[in-house]
C-alpha cells in the first residue's frame, strides 16, 4: 500500500455481517486549506458508522484524509464530501461524520452529516 495521499479508500469484508455494531474513528490530524485565504484549517474528524457488508481499512482512510491537506474547501464541503465518499465505498447501514474545526477569528465551527441506509 502507498504511503502517499490518495482519494482511494480500501475496504475489507465485515467480519460480523448481520450484527449491528458501530465503528468509531477519530483523528485530530486533519488539515485542509481555507479557500478564501489559503491558510491551513485544522480539525478533528469524528467518523462513526455501522457496517453492512464492508468496513474501511484504516491506513487507506488515513491516506484519504491526508489527501485534503493541499486542497482548498469550506468546512461544510469537506465534511459532506468525506461522508459521501464513505457512503459510496461502504454502503453502510448508517454513518455520521463530524468535522470539529479549530477556532479561527474567534469562531468555532462543527459540521455534522449523517445518513442511514433505507431498510
């Protein structure tokens, strides 16, 4: 597996399909660029999902999140894109992505995106 940033997310079969359990992932190393100023934005990303048939491989997720480092985008777009990419690759029973962005200009921003698979 590469050690360079990539948008490719790797999966593996859920070891317990049919069992409703959640996977919680958190990283405080997320960075992207402000699209207005080009300055770095730092965030803690919280990802919680209930797998259906697939789980996300953690190193690929790390490299995926790293791929945003030189990308300019608003907090809302970043959080929604991460959510949508996880849904596209995993088709989980449910997923929530919360971007908890560091204070900038006295403002603290949190963006939360959730969805559930229709049953």
